[in-house]
């Protein structure tokens, strides 16, 4: 059986920034990057629900760094073909000894 439908070749992710108590953080800055020279970096801010959406052209792993005021958080996101990946990043105060996101 033949189909005229195109394959879904999109790569999307939603990143949600939360406090350790699970409260969404609006207006948090987010940076997606990979440690490769010449690679694209993406910057945005979260909406009122602590969420930001991204779309890339190919399957990739991106480091996620987020900050707002004296709070910092980090993680990663793996983009998958044809899926919208959901990733949560928790932020902590910059002085928290468990916060190892920023040098």
C-alpha cells in the first residue's frame, strides 16, 4: 500500500523549568548548546508556565542551561525524530552546594 503522507521528520522538545518544590519558573533564560565548534546555540525564555519550545533540524543531544536571578539549573535534552520530547530542568540557588551547573 502506498501513501502520499510525508514522514514526520521534525525534531522538537519542550523544556520546563521548575523550582525544587515543583513551581514553574516564568521568564527563566534557557540556552541549548553542544560542545562542537560551529554548532548552533539556541536562546529563549520560558513562558508563564515555565516552559519553552525548541525545534532543530536533526537528531541531537543538547546541553541545557537555565537561569533566573540567583537560581541556576542544567541538564540535557535528546531530540527524537517525529516526537516532541518533554524535559524538566530543576533550578537551585547559585550558592547551593548541589548546584554544579555553572563554573
